[in-house]
């Protein structure tokens, strides 16, 4: 009974929820490692028990989930921090709203929320540093390695010919002389810094 009273504390339930989410995400990215999956499953079940005993704002839970999803998306397809920053902001707002159904002070310890948000910011910073180092290394090696490289448009080009594409496994900003819808196969013909000029392959 003392244990159940402990986990229905909003801060503890919040921590269990995060541990469950990140444990399951790590297991998904590293299948067969078992430990993150087991910890994530147990933490998620305990968090669900605690949440059903507390007054939870499902809007806050949805906003918080969206924030976590954006941070994960940033780690998979770096966008110079756009998705990641939006994810951290959404995560913090959702965390404050999660148990705050009465409009008063948040029930989750603000220090815990701040600590998790700081950890996410450090994680995003590390990703951005690695991405910039990789691209600088490519710039230092000259334009030749990128010329004639092929890829696929992920975000169709706008009226100015600007869009995004996956080139050599990386997400690059592109420019074309024609409208290119998502899914179009393209070939690099010129590079201007971090901007690639492409044509249909």
C-alpha cells in the first residue's frame, strides 16, 4: 500500500511516464537489447496505474507526447534545431498542463520538468554539433563528392524552387528550376554552401 501511495504522487508518476516512453523508444531503436524494453514496459504500466488514479489533463498528455515525438524526429532527420526546439517547448507546456486540471500551480515538481527539458536541450545540441561537423567536413573536401549524387525530394519545392530532399542519407535544402513534388528522384548538379541545386534524375 505504501508503494502504491508513492507512485500516485504526480512527480513520481511523471517520472515513470518518461522512463517508460524513453525505455520503449530505446528498445525500438536497438531491438534485442531487452533491458530498456523491460524497464520501459514496467514503468509504463506503473505510470498508467498512477495516471488513472490522478486527475490527468489529456490535452496536456497529448501536447507532451507531441513534444517527445518532435525531439525524436529531430534526432532522425536533423532540421537545424527547428523540430527539436519546438518539441522541447511543447514538452514543457504539456508537462505543466499534465496534472494541472484546476488552473493552479503545477503538481509536478518544476525542478524535475526543468531538468528533463535541460537534458533534451543538451541532447539536441549534441546532435546539431555532430551534423555541422559532418557538413563542414564535406565542405572541406570540396564540391565534387556531392556532384551527381542522387536522392529523393521529401518536401516539394515552392514557387521559388526551394524545398528539401534526402541526399546520400542526409536531409539537404534544395533548389530547382521547376516544381518538384515529394517523391521525385533528383540529381545534384551544383552546390552553393549548404544549398544543393538539383534536376530530375
